[in-house]
C-alpha cells in the first residue's frame, strides 16, 4: 500500500477566487510550485505547508491529509 499526501489547495484557492500566480506571490514561491502541489506531484516542506495553512486560516491537517493507494 502506497502512502501519499493529498491536499485541498486547488479547492481553497478557487473558492477564494485567486490565481495560482497570486497564491505563489503571497507565499513567495513559483507558480510551478503551486501547480505541482495542486496536482499532487510535490509535497511541500513543513514550513511551506504552515504558510499555506496560515494563508487560508485553516489547520494544516485540514489542507493536507495522508492518503493510501492500493
């Protein structure tokens, strides 16, 4: 069973009506980083995950969850 981190970044960003570029600027990362996180191709560092949680004013465990693939 493979473990991976799923996230709600795309849903939250869309709900807040901001672009990937705008979120990237707020978090001081590249747009490519936001794209990779949203697609599940990149697991952010703890620091970046905390910044994302702070930006959305939500607990980090609401945004990022451990998922299992069979």
